[in-house]
């Protein structure tokens, strides 16, 4: 996901887009998804990492990743 | 600037009004930050109540000018008087409305010993609001369609010609109103034409986010020191109150194309709308620094200082890389003015004595 590589983020969950100047905050789960997508843009692998790290069912992790990436696109388009 | 040398720089546009400030104070502040006491700043303005004239930390002296509507001859006569007192080395005009006269006067000013770094009359004309689509086509940049209007009748029938509301109604020098119906459009037309004259310009509305870029054109087709800003909060007049430095290579490339197309010389502000697809549409090119130019100092790219070096015939200094995320927040404060300072500007049109506010 090209957008996640563009964004800068800090441990506090503050996210900034240097291209649009928009900023937002994310919680620790959102931060984990962003960091994973920044390393590896494959959404399926992000779901697997989230499922493992947060000990949730696969469908829950998948729903969270899809919802979160959709929200990100709206916020930072 | 040579170490130890002092340069006298005259800066116009000291009308630092809280909701719609002129750029002069920000330019003076940038110069003071860059050079300290090695620059002597002469503030120039048109009204004895313009706040910048009394900010002694930025203006070592202050003078009133003849309004641009009085013509270039009156402007020259007044600048000649001021030059006799102040021995100006460089003049930085900061207002759109005075640029045509200043550009005409630039060769005469140079003979008097006053340097400028300005476009020529043709370059100035080619970035005018009513010629933007023409320039954009040459530069390969998107730009909304415009119409030059001399009467408000257009707004009654425009929808039949495919001009849907909302649209933007603009003055040739200043002011822009987004209008949503013929009544609002006619009101905006009359208000803007009474203040700024004809023609009034109708521009198609682009939905998106406004981004601005300021830089200096070197007159050889190169764009120097671009600083980009996204407004985060605005005043009732739509001026930036909070802004964030951004950086987008696409926007920088857009500005480079525009500057190269006219070999722009001098400061400029490029105003664009970024649409939902992330494409930039050119809205305006202002032939001067914007009021938010102090941000350029904040991101290590002090553009007024860069301009001063170029005006003095020096090489452009090295600039820091862009620093997206740096913000400015504008605020209003009072300055204390002795009656004698106000009296001097009212009676003599000048304040040459320094004072502590």
C-alpha cells in the first residue's frame, strides 16, 4: 500500500501525510497495521500478522485490516 | 551578503491586518532573522494606521507611499523623496496592485541606485488571473476555465452555457468569493468591481483542498527554494491562520513548469486546488511573496533572504531540504505607539526615529 509508505507515524499514534498536510491519530492496533503495511504491502500477510499478534480470529483480523485501510484512504487521499 | 556590510532594504505591504495581512511584515521579519542588524529595513505602506509601520523591531524607519491608482509618476516622485532620506539599496514590493508601476519603474530605480528583482511587464501580464488558462496550456498544467466579465448579466444565463454553480467570482488584483446562485454572484460582482475595478473574473469551481507554494524565479527559467503549505485553519476572509509545510514532488514539478514557461523573475505564490484524484489545478499565480512567507524561514529556506542575495547580484545560498510537518500559527497582538510616531506619519508621511514600543 503506497499510502502507508508515504505517511510518517510516531509511537504515540500520531500520523502525518507530508503530501497533503493532513494528520490523524490511530490506536495501537491501527499503528500495528500501518507498520506492517509499511514493511510489506501484502494485505493477506498483514491479516496473518495481526491475527497472530493480537490473538484474534482470522475473519476479525481481515475485517479490521480492510476497514482500517479504507478509512486511511478516505482520510489521506 | 558580505560579512560586516549593511544593506538598506525597503519593503512594501506593511498592512499587517489580523484577518488579512499584507506580506510586508513577514518579509521584513525574514530579513531580520537572516541578517540581524546588518540589514536596515524601511517599511513602506499607504495608510498611517498600517501596523507594520510601527513595529520598530522589524522596521528601522517607515514611510507612506502614493497609492498605485495615482500612477507610476506619483510613485516615482515619492520613492525619490524617500530615497533621498534612506539611501535604499534594494526594494521588495509585496502587493499585487503596485507591481505594474514598480515593474515600469525598475530601470529608473536602478539608475537611482535602487535594485529590484522583478519580472518584466510581459511576464507579469502572462500570469494575470484572466490569462491563466493560456499559460497553463503552454506549461501543461490543469487550470479551471475562466470568463472575463464587465457586467453581471452572465450570471443569469450562465447555467444554459454549462457554467454551473458553485463558481468563483474574483477581482483582477484581490478578492475571491465562492457563489452558489445568480443573486450571490451579482452581489459579489458589484462588491468586487467597486473595489478593484473591471473586469471581474468568473472561474469554474474545483472541489478539493487548497495548497500554496512560494518560491523565487531566477529569470532564467529556474524555480528556487520552493516552500509548500496547506492551510489548516482560515480566517473569515479565507486567509491562513494555521498552516502546515508539506512537500509533493508533483506540485513542485507543476510550479517548475509554470516558471519555466515564462522565465519568471522574482518572488511568486502559486495557488492550486488538489482534487479528489490528487491532481493539481492552477487557481492563481501571485507576483510576490505571500503573507505566510515567514514559514520559509521556519523550514530553513528563507526566501526573502534568497531574493535579497539575488537582487544584490550574489549567488543563491544553499537551502535546507524541505521539512514537511513544520507548522505556523498566526496570532494578533498589540504594539504600543507613542503619539509622536503616529503624528510623524500623519503629518510628514514618515517615521525616521526609532523608539521603544
